[in-house]
C-alpha cells in the first residue's frame, strides 16, 4: 500500500483541519437540534429517519427549490446504474463513502443480486447513519457477513483505506469500486477535493473504479441560488463547472457516456415503473448534476 506521507507530501495530515470549518457534518456527535445532510436527504426520499429540524429544513428547501426531491431520487438512480455497471464488469468489492441513511436499493442489495459473494464497506461519520446502517445489517444476517459499516471521514481518505476493519474485510490488491456519490460538493476547497480523490486513486489497484456525482455549476442563476439556499439551510455546499470536476478523473479511463450531466446516465423509463417514470426521468435530465465513472488502468 502506498505510503501516505510520500503520496501526499504531508497534505493529508492537514485535511481534516483544513476543511473543518466547512465539513461540520463530519465527526460531530449526534445532534438532533441541527439539520444534517443525510437526514435532510432522507426526507424527500420518503424516509422516516429524520428529526423535526431536518424536516423543517427539507420543507424550506422544497419550497425554494422544488427540484430537491427529484434531485435526491436522481442521485439514487445514478448510483444504482453505476453500481450495476461496475459489478457487471466483474468488480466484487465496494467502498461507499458518505453512504447516508439506508433507503430502498442500497449498494449491498444492488451488488449482491449480481454477485452474492460481493463485499461492501459503508463509510460515514454521522452517528445516526452509522447506527441505522448497522441495524439494517443486523436484520440481514446473510448480508452482514459480506457488508460492514465503519466510522470514517471523507477528509481522511487514508484513515478509511487503512481502517483495520476495511483492511480485514477487503483485499485491496484486487479491484475495488470507490463510490463518491453526492459528497465532494461538501468539500468546498478545490485543491482539497482533488487531493482526496488523488489519494483514493493511489490506494486502489489497476482495474478499480471511482464513481462520482456532483452538483454542477451550469451557469444558471437558479443553480447558484440552489447552492446558496442549501448552504444557508443545511451546510456549506459548492457547485463546480465541468472543468473543475474533470480533475477528479485524472489518471482514470472514463466509462461511457463519460463525465457528463445525469440525463445521459439514466436508463430508459416506462410509465408504471415504480423506480422512475417517463415524466420523472425528463425532470431528472434537467437537473444540474454531473456524473461519471473512471477506471484505473495499468500504470
């Protein structure tokens, strides 16, 4: 495994401090008096693992940003497509960073339908997310042997990769998929976000994949307003242009259709589909979300 000091020039030792003013969502004790992204995200998805303050924040978001519910469902739809694609390509190990609260069609459920022996690590630092994820796995003993939950911080990628439970559960000499679905836009400083991805890329072997979805700065006033409202109501978030998102895929081979807006990643929809109707798919295609999958080749 690469040495963290050599790979990062020491920056990784400063990451949690550098971002601490922005990433209050990480490493904090359970606090139901303030909205948290995972719980606010849970509400428009129809979940019940949220507090009154989370619902109040979500309702304000929905009033000012009517697309928020569709955006939450779109992010899940992309994750489902990405996980299916990577598992179908033969990858049997997954690290889902910033996994959020359990919903329908969680990563381990998608993957293990394709390959029963696939192994999944969920990583989060929200106490409620951790407790609910562990409860979900406790109710599914078969999945529990192949799926674990660890307390980890996006801004400490080496802490995730070198976590003893991760090292015990996965064989990091074999391909692994790292899922960064809807989390990098919480890292507001571009150099730090790029360094996080670079470290993760350095830690995984050839044949591995990195999956990213990100809030996109498409130049529209409503998109910037959405970022402002979310930052005011929940936690600081940043949009990025395509040119700012592309560096996250440096050193990776893009999987078709490439690093592009979410509409090109979504499967066809049919009326009566309880996952995504034709009308909802059309709404998702208009969202300012950019998605991509990159494969690490032989260096």
